[in-house]
């Protein structure tokens, strides 16, 4: 399996948008926290989080090509599925965009559900922090996040269904938010929140 350093190198090479780099880093730490909670491989899950949107800038943020072009990047970089990235990592990354008609992988494992939920919650928590007077993630409380889930006009672009699906892993929505807040707080300076 590729190292985290190699994953970071790929991110630096293919991702130029500052907010996207932060989003991928946030997703990484949330997934590491979820892996610890579920007794899974923290490095495998974290690296998948770090790489999940690797092709987004490469395809000029085109939703019709997003995740599809990941295979081209892997080929260019000589990264082999089953060797450099595990089959499970590849499946989780592909299935996080299962709504795309050309993606055959569907979310079915804890890893798949966790990645899709974490990457959506990352953006939701950033939105929650930005409406706080101090704009700090440390000011965001689990209860206020849960209340904001019910407000359809708040962070409309976030897929709430995918976040609710964390419960398919056996983790409650409240515990999921708690883990994510802890993890994002641990990198608050790095992400500017």
C-alpha cells in the first residue's frame, strides 16, 4: 500500500484548489477517527480520505468526469489496484460518487459508507464553523450540528442521506459528529478554523 507521504505527494501534484486540499485533509482525519472507532486500518482509511477527490481539479471540477478520471491518474502514476492501493480503498473512493451513472461501484461496506459520510460531513462542519461568531471549529457543538441537519436550507449541497448512512456502520449520527469534531479540532490551525 502506498504511504501517506506518497498520497500527499499525489495530492500536491494533482490538486491546486486550496479549499479542496483542506477538504481532502479533513476527510482523511475524520476517516482515521472512524477507523479507530470501528477497529479498522487507520492508514488505509486515512489515505483513502486523502485521495478521494484526487481527480476533481484534473477534470476541472466537471461532475460528469469526477471519479471516472481517477483511473487515468492511477495509470499515469503507475499505481496498481490491489498492490499500491487496496481493492477496498479503490471501491470506497469510487462508490463515494455512486450517484454518477458511469460508476458501477455502490456503497456496501463500512469503509464505503464511512468515506461518503465523512467527506460530506467535512463540508457541513466547515459551514457550521463559518456561521459561528469566532468562525472556529472548536465552537461547534454536536447538538447544534444535529439541529442544522434538519434545516434543508443550510449547506444545501451536502448529501445528508450519505451522512445519515453512517448508522449502517453501527455508529450513531451523534457519535459520528463527535468523532469528526474531535478530529477536525486536532487540525484546526492547519485548516484555518
